[in-house]
C-alpha cells in the first residue's frame, strides 16, 4: 500500500475520531457527523484507488444500487420505526464483514491454494463468528420489533446449555480450521454455528430490553468490521470498526444503567424474561380527568413547567405543537424546560431528535440526572406520551418488572398532567400507578390534537 494511501487512511481515521468526539455534544453533533462523512469519503476514494480484483464499473454499479435502496428507505421510514432500521443496518454490517471474510478465505485457499498466516486465519474466524451472530441476531431483533415474531421472550428448556454446546463446537471447529485451513467442511460448520447462535441469543430477549440488544449488535457489527480490517490489512477499517465497537459498548452500558440491567446479563442473553404484558397488574387505578380548557387555564396560572416527552409524542408527532405551547408559556414568563430520559421513545436520543426537528433549542433539553431534583419545585409537569419512564413502580414496587430502572421524578411535581389516548400501557406492559396519584390529572386524546386545542385556548386568553 502506497504512502499516500496510508496518509489518506490516517486523515480519515483522525476525522472519524474527531467526528465521534463532536457527537458527544448536541450542539456540535451535526458538524461531527459532517466530519465523519468527509472521513468516510476520503477512505472510500483511497480504497477505490487500489482496486485490483474487480472493476470500477462493478463497484460503482453496487454503490449506486445500494445508495438508491438506502435513500429510498431512509426517506420512507417513520421516526417510530427507526430502531428497526438500525437493527437492519447492523445486520447488513455484520453480513458484509462475514461475506468479505469468507470470500477472502475461499480466494486464498481454493483459488490461490496458499496457506494463510495465523493472524489472518484467526481474523477470518472472528469475523465469521461476530458477523454471523450480528446478521441473524439483528434480523431476529428486526422481526421482533416490527411484530412479525413475538416480542415476548421465546425460551425453551436447555436453551443456555445448547448455546454453550454450540459455542464450544465453534471453538473446536475454529481450532481445526487453524490446523487444517483447506477443509471446507470446517468453515461451513463455523458459518452454520455462528448463524444459529445469532438466532438463539436474541430470541429469549424481550420487552423493554430490546434497545440494549440493538446497541450491543451495533457494537458487534463494529467488532466484525475491525476483524475484517485485519484480514484485508486495512488500517482505516480497523480504526472505524474499533470506534463503532467501542462506542456501541459504551452506549450499551449507558442503556443498561438506564434500564437497570447488568451488562453480563446482556452478554449472556436470555434477559428481560421477567417483563411480560400485564405481569404485575394490581388493583384498578382510579384517575381524575382534565379537559382542554382547564389545562389551558392551569398553564396560564403557573410559573414553572417541565415537559416529559415519551414514545407517544413520536407517534402523535406532537413536537411542533409542543414548541407552540412553549412559546405561549414563554410569553407568560413561565420557566419552561424538557426532561429527557435516556430510554424515552424507542431509540437512544429519540426525543432529542424530534424536539430538535421542531427547533427547540438544545439548552432546554435537560438530562435525567440534572433535572430530577427540580421536579419537587416545579408547578406543573406535562407528560406527553411517556409512561414507563415516569412509572414510580420502578422506585417503590419490588414486584414490578421495571423495579430498579431509574425514572424521571415527575410524580414529585405539584401538579402532573398526562397526555395520552387511554389507560393503555407502555412498552414494558405494566400499569402506571402515577395515573392514580392525587396530584395527577389525565388529559385523554391524541397528544397532537389535545395540545393543539390547549394552545388555541391559550392564544385566546
Ligand atoms: P412508553 O412507556 O412506551 O409509553 C408510551 C405511551 O404513549 C403509551 O402508554 C401510550 O398510551 C402513549 N401514546 C401512544 N400514542 C399516543 C398518541 N398518539 N398520543 C398520546 N399518547 C400516545 O414510552 P416511554 O415512557 O417513552 O418509555 C419508553 C419505553 O420503551 C421504555 O420501557 C424503554 O425501555 C423502551 N424502549 C426504549 C428504547 C430507547 O432506546 N429509547 C427502545 C426500545 C424500547 P395510550 O395508548 O394510552 O395512548
């Protein structure tokens, strides 16, 4: 590889690192994204300049086809379906690494009849394993999220011992592959076992733990790409893969903390089995309703408001009307901010993206740790389509499946208004005792429609 290509790869890697660092802060995230994209452009051009095996026409054909499909789906996908899309991205990332590793293996052993260096053969095995697990695991996560297979944990007797036997068989086949690189049966065994393990490790995971799985699979796809970088001796792939692998693991850890799951539990699979719809239904909750006019009057009389957005805000696409509500409140000198739970919605950062889309400035969005102590001093909390992330059962009911999950202390505010359509449960499928609290009022109806009416009322006051 020429020195100029190496330099281009180095520049691309630096841009990736800087880009990821800038994504740390909401304000610089867009710029970080642009820098990383520039890094990727440089990496692609540098790679195209060294093409030997296939023609540029074939490569551009694939790029155009892939980009067209990607563009079509990126434009078509609804915000609420993003986690499914991310699951597919991860899966295809894993499949790409898996395919490159296999083609490299067959090119070397069957076409060129050469023996493969130890480090390369180990990288091929690692890439096949992680890529295969990521591919089928992500497809299962996708099917679970879009409801084509049950979102509840799918378990059977002897599941963990079977996983262990399969893993040990993989290790045995991998060891023999290192010794006898030319036996195609061994590599086929590695392919089959890794694909089955991907399915088996994700099917027992259900309910509220799915975001952790997606983030973990994202990390796996990075690790697979990193292993493929070693096979191809491509430094930029090693750096980019490591960055995705490491950031995915960090995000997984943040989410585990936010959902009160341990990482070991995640890595072993089979977690989330305690979460099932209606698992802890208690006595019926009696609620107090509030209408649109009274809500508007209440807003008119307070001096501090915190909005807690959740998945329902995304469903209703209520973010724009909430900005109008904020403008009405600010006209009245009401202190107005948003409380962001790390797993509100259906993907990390879901609420931030929606609120940014409605031009709500980043400094209004306060993370859970920073805002939780403000609730007791707040006059009014408006919960818009959030449920699990404000469920006090997570704090005080050890029988609840979400017990231990950190929540927003919305219940501690002087008055709480909950905007949702019905008494429907949230993602974890559990009742929310907050709705029956004396300081809680239910504003029933689609969030966008009811809040639009509240804003119109306020405009007329
Ligand atoms: P949630 O607990 O899923 O509750 C959403 C609520 O929105 C529902 O109770 C629903 O009640 C209401 N809703 C739906 N459509 C609505 C509409 N048009 N207008 C008004 N309300 C509407 O949401 P959350 O509090 O944001 O909690 C997120 C949950 O998802 C957590 O359990 C989390 O672990 C999990 N999760 C998070 C991620 C992530 O990465 N953020 C990913 C996957 C899963 P009605 O039906 O009565 O309207």
